[in-house]
């Protein structure tokens, strides 16, 4: 789709000129310039194929690679692919693992302290 310069400027500035997904720096001058450094396209967060609109609230800057790889995924769904996996909320081994380890250490030390039988 053809966008006017005012719309392109607004979309580009939404993320200070970074891809919404991979956070690669984009070049305002390289809009739709496939193969050029910082090339980008206007992405529909909710794809047109899924009922998305051309309203400014649905438009985001994306590098060409991300925009094309995203396909018909929703913006937030695709963005999650770039986030680090969540860590478990537990910090270190649980109570059962700690007790089992302590019990094994006790058995080992007890075995070492037993006199040898001939």
C-alpha cells in the first residue's frame, strides 16, 4: 500500500525508528527498499486478513524480514517470539530436592564411618 509521508513519519517515530519486533535500527529513508540497510515496512499489528484496519493505532514500523515472517500473526503474538523464556519462579532446588540430597549425604558419611568387617 502507498502511504503518504506524514503517515510514514508518524509510524516511524512510534518506536523512535526501531523495528517493533527485533528492535533493529531502521532508516526512515529506506522505507520499502528491500535489501538496503535499515529497510522497513508498515506493519499491521492486527493483519488486514484478520480484520485489521489502516487506523494509525494498528500501524507499526517493522524491518522487512520481521514484517514478512510475521505473516498473519497478531503483533503481540509475534513479539513474544523475541522475548526470553520466563524463568521458573522458584529460586534453586525445592525443599524435597534439598532434603533428599541431605539424606544421601548422611547415608554416605554414615557408610564411611562404619568399621570394616573382615
